């Protein structure tokens, strides 16, 4: 499958157009994206710090949330700096090696986040449906194991998908109407057979997306059944409130994925796809810490205490 001109492809570059077709919007978009990146970094790092310093938050739910914040921080840092660079420089070229690195690390974060969201749904399922055995079923060792599985599957998926791209050959510099190195970028730029790569993508992308989504949906079906059987209104409200943030994050994450997956790659829809990609790569890492912090009393109280201590120290 590896062609004889494979070494030649390493010298070829991609040109990521990004939003260059809107020259008047370059500065406003730069200011918008750098603000969103700052919010994403502060929000996710802040969430990690708050969970670490507050003993009340040393529970499985917040343990998983801490790792979700770490994954979001990594993902935004992988994508947004290159996007910002392309908004201020005229040379928007990127080497295949750099593009492949961004892709592989990005895939690791995306797949890990999928599994992490499924793990968090399972955690809420056990907490609400089987509260008496919760501390046994979601023990510290089990938490570490579940998080390890999430990272491991993300890394394995990234290695396999990256390998499926390494067997491709690239014959000439390609102009890519995108701002991020996605799988479709390499398939479009390749001058060799794409059949093997497309099969690998279909298997791993669908396996990861649908398996994690089935776990999430199944968990919430049982959660809703259990909640509806509760006689106490306050108990039902408390149970719903513990799931609301996670359900919001899941809806936004998978809704964006399926939105992009279902849109055909017509030229007239390139802007729609690009905006969807911005939402997926920039907005979601920024929104997740806001979603969890705004609806969580313990997190808000810890944040207020930190602000109070900072003001006093001044």
C-alpha cells in the first residue's frame, strides 16, 4: 500500500485557508477566538484546581469531571493556537508531519472525551439507581481503571487512524478549505487509494461514537425510570439536578458531531461545515467548565472562596 514516492510526500505541504476568504473579519475573528481560548483555558484549569483543593469534591463524579476538563484543555490547546496563527499570517502552509501530529493528538482527545462522557453517565447511573452499593461499585481503584480505559482507547484509536493515513501518498501541495487537520483533509489531498483508510475510519469512528452513545442512553433510561419511581419531589429534583449538567454537555457534544457527520460536503455548505467545526473544536471546550460550574453549588462556593481569599490577600 505504501507507494515508492512516499518519501517525496514528506516535502509536500498543505495550505489551510481557514477564514481567509473573509479578509475584513480576520481581526474580529482573532479577538473572538483568543477570548474564547482564554475562557476555555481558565475555565478548565480552574475546574481542575478547584476540584483538587476542595476535599468535598474528592468524589468519583468530580474525579471524572477533572479528567474531562484536562482533555478539553488539551484539545483546545491543540487546535486554537494554529487557528489564531492562520488569522494573522499570510503564509498558511503546514507540513504533512505537523498536520498529522495535530490530527493524532486531536483524535486522542476527542475519543477520550467520548469514553469519559460514557463513564460519567455510568457513574450517575450507579449513584441514582444503586446508591447503597455506590461506594463499592465506583471505588477509587475502579475510577482509576475507568479513566485509564478512556485514555487507552483514545490513544489506540489515534494510533490506528494515524497509521491508516501514513499508508497514503501525497503528490502535490493541496489547498484545504479548512482551519484544522481533519481526517477528510488527508483523504482529499491523497493521490493514492483511500479504500483502506476509509474502512478504518468507518469502523473506529462509528464504534467509538455509537458504543459510547448507547452506554449514555441506556444509563439515562434507567436513571429516568428510577427517578419517576421516587415518591419525594425533593429527591426527584436532586437526582435530576445531578444529571442536568452532564446531559447538557452530552447533548451539545454529540449533537455537533452528528450535525457535521450528516451534512454533505458540498461547496455551498463549506461555511456551514466550518462554523460547525468551530463550535466543535473551540466552543465546546469553553462551554463544558461553564456548564458544570454554573449548575454546581459546591464548585461555585469553592470559586467564591478563592476569589474572597484573593481579595483579602491584596
